[in-house]
C-alpha cells in the first residue's frame, strides 16, 4: 500500500495543488466520498461548487 493520501486520484488529470485540495476536503478515499455525495442526489457541479473544487 502506498502512503500518498491521494492514491485514489491516480490517472486523473490534476495538478498537485488540486490533488492536495481534494485530499484535504474529501479525505484519503475521494472516490468513495464522491460516490456517497452522489448517492445523496448531488451532481458533480454541485459538489465541486460547494467544496470549492474543480468538477
């Protein structure tokens, strides 16, 4: 297991600042956090705007 908190973001076209902001906001498993938010009926743009993150 790697120690980087943003390992779940591999393959995404994000710079290191965006990766850090996402990890700081959504935790070490951002895909699971986003999946949960989407499960509550929120859309990508709503989630991004609320958290100040790129969509």
